[in-house]
C-alpha cells in the first residue's frame, strides 16, 4: 500500500565556486519553497563531530541536527555538503522529521550557486568572504555571543 509519492528533487551538481572551493549548484531552475536536497551523512552525538574534524582546516561537514545529534556529511554524505555559506543565501534549512533539508528561499536560476546562512555558533569566529551586500564579515549567527562581542568591540 506504499504510496508512490517519491518526491522528485531538482537536479544539482558540484562545481568550482567563486566563494570557496567547490560549491553546490542548481542543475535546473528551482522555484521558491521547493525542497532542494537532503543533507545526508552519519548521525553522530553532538560535539563528537566537531572534535572529529577540528584538525581539518577546511570548514567541517558537521551539521547540527538537534540538541542531541549532528550529521557528519563527510561520512556517507552527498552533494549537499558542498553548499557554501552566504550571508544572503538563496536557500534555508528546515529540519523535517529529523532530516535536514535545504529549501529554496527564493527562485534559483539554473547554474546558480546554492548557498545558505550557516549561522554558526561556538567558540570561534569564522570569517566570511561571501561578497553579499549585507555580508556580516563572519559566518557566525548574527545572535551568536561572539558576534555580539564583535559588534560592541567596534
Ligand atoms: Zn558573508
């Protein structure tokens, strides 16, 4: 009685990015609100993932799922892990039934890079060079404690 309602996802591909390294790109135009891709990877207890990849100077492929778990895109991950941060991203993240989905925040043209605001939290500030007009200068969440210090420090 399985309903054959397998969701058709838009085509995406990985290519060299103007922002950083490789990025995720739209292989077809994607309308606003459409699910783009699931961020796949190994589910690991919170915190474990960050220590795992700390030695890597690249930004990690750790994605916070909830209070208890992260998803490590470097293990059994998919193209979603290549999505770069942009302070003015064209996608946002929704957790649907404990799965991480990128959703189009606006219409995305074929060939356009798919980006989202990482909103990082934690002990470090990560500089941002996304080039957006409203770039915060950091990939950290605007409400992150560290960001507040940056703001008051000026
Ligand atoms: Zn930025």
